[in-house]
């Protein structure tokens, strides 16, 4: 996959693209539905499957409530490559771009730089100054020029415990993660929610209890404080593990941390990059009377995690990527 930070730096593009545009936070099942269609159509007509997104998130630049991002740009690169995207353009979103009229965005950026033969967008797509551009605007401009424009309906799924289907959306996934419902989020994502980051030094509390943990400098959205059954990937290999997200109230901690105890692993982890796939929440965060009571609970957590993870296969894919691509996406 070729990654370009801003379409103005795009070079070497020959031929036309089948293009999709959006934020794609989390690259959930609804996004995947559109992306797979982009890839299939591109292969059928000899075009380049291309995707354009924006960073930083528009809401952050425009002063609206800054929503936590489900996925970093780095991890988005890896997932999109595995789905078959060959050209990934990440346009820097700033006040200048926000004030660009829809007509200028279509002519100067989309048409001239990306040469789309088809444009596929999601149900909530809008663009340009004051979000005045929509799929109708795209159709009016591009279809007379021989470029087909298509808007997809929302994908709906019924979650456990829900009386009716819910729209698969980044907003809904954030809500589920903030509530600690990682299993529900996985249904909408099409895979477990994962967090990646380098292993950093902690205060060795886990080791003193007999359960050494890897402390992650996390980069993605953390679920609600609590204890989770997870798979931890070391150099791409998954290990069953227990993760704690929280402030460690038993020891009067003040900062939320992600600590992971790998169950069947021995070796050095410091400075390695770890990926943690959240499978199921075991319990909420609690304060214990002391280290002994906490240690006993951790042993119960480990037993529960082993039972859950033994029945689950680690998610395949979204774990690879070449060093060049990863550097380009930081």
C-alpha cells in the first residue's frame, strides 16, 4: 500500500481510482463493506483501490467535542492494507481545508489529484465548508464527467440483549467501549478492539505479587476501567493474557494504565511493541484490603480468562505491515 500525507504530495499515480472518502475510525464492519466493494470494483476494471481520510479529526479542529479515536492512524494503515486498499491518502485537516467550498474540494483535490472513476461513500457522508457538500453534490459534479457516485445504506446488526438492530457506527462502538462492553464492540468491528503500544517500565507492583505485567504506552481508545480476558500479541504471536485498565485503587494510583499479564510467555518485553485484543470483560475495577486479597482475586481472574480464551481463536490478520509503511503512518 502507498501512503501519502496530503494529496498534494501524491505522485506517480497512473490511471484512475475507485475512491472512498471518510473518517473510517475503527474500520468497522460498515466501513469494511464499502472498502471491499471498492477493492472488487477496482480489480474488475484495472483501477487503483483508493481511500481518503482526514487527520487530525475534523471535530478536534472545529472545536466540537473531541471524541476519543478508536484507532490510530498507524493501525488504520495496517488494517486498510489487509483489506486491499492500495492508495491511502490522509489529508491534513485544518481550518483552511474546513473553509474550502465543496466545488473547490471536488475539482482541485478529488478530480485533479485522484482521478476517480467511481466514488463510493457512506450513509452519513458530508464535506466542504459548513458540510454543505453531500452525495448529491458529488453526483451533480462528477457524473456528467463520467464518474459514477454511489452512497451505501447503513449496516445494521442486532447485539445481544438488544430488542432491535443497531446501526454499525464509530459512535456506537465508542459507547460500547466506554461501557466496557468489548464483546459488543467486537460484533460491530468484525474483530476484537485492539490497543497497540510499546512496553514501558512500570512500578513492578505486579511482579511483587507474583504476576509480572507489561505496562503499555497505549495509543488507542481504552475500554472502561476493569479486568479483561485478552490475547496479547508479541512479534505477531498471540498469547492468552489478563489485562487491567485502571488506576490501581488498592495502591492509591492516580493515573489510568493498561497492564497485561501474559499467561504462557517467558522472555523480555521491554521496548517491544505489544498488541492487546480485548475479548471479554471479567469484572470492574475494585479496591482490595491489601496485596493478599488482590493476589487471590488475580488468580481467580486468570482462571476465568483461561476458560474464556480456550474457547476463542485469536483474531487473524490486522497484525502485519512492513516497517516502511509503519514509519510513513506515524
